[in-house]
C-alpha cells in the first residue's frame, strides 16, 4: 500500500516540482514524513521549523504587524509563512502550518486543536483552517496528514 507521502512524492517527481516546508506546530513532522520516502531528495529541498515568532519574522519573512494584529495562529500568518518559505527555500511549492497543539496555549477565540495550513505555489497563496481534538500528538499527526492531503489534491489538479 502506498502512503500519502509516497503519493505526493510521485506527483512532485512526475511534474518536476520542488517542495519546501515551514513548520511550526508540527515541529518538523511533515519533513520527517516526506524525507522517509526513498528518493525524496529529487523534489524536497528542505524546511524551516519556525516555532518562535522571532524565526517566523526574521528568517521566513512574516510581518511583525501580521502577528501583532492577527496572531501567530491565523490564516494570514500561515499564508505569509508559506509565501516566505517558497522564497527563502527557492521551491515551486511550499506548505506551512501554525496552530495550538495543546495542552496549553489556548485563548478565548483560539482553542486547543486550532490550526491553519498554508500552501503557496505559482498560482497564489492560500490557507485552510482545521480544528482537531485536544491531544497534542494526535493533533500534530492530523495536521501533517491534512497538509499532505491538500498538497496531493493541488498536484492532482495540475494533471
């Protein structure tokens, strides 16, 4: 049986596209999944684990005003992370994630399990909201799978 990351890798390879990641809440989990596929060096260039706001701003290029106005966990931040990652990593497609994995960190409007995934490619930059449960590890894995599933759908739409 072929895994989701293998399917994504096959699509990237066939289309001659490169992938980069900017991960926050998943802490490198998506990168681990992608690099677990033999031959992933053909399409995967690398990642930035932008866990802190300082790294999101200083390395990836998220605007400080964006984080101040909308927060680190927002569609705006996820999109700026993906767009910045695409530029910094020099890739065709970049996925990003930001969220509240738990058990702490929730606020009145942002519960544990709230995540935003960003996707940037030549056609634009987009984000999707996901709300999962209150289990940290399950949330990280759910976000990784959701991000790869979204990427797979995008890549299949290019055919």
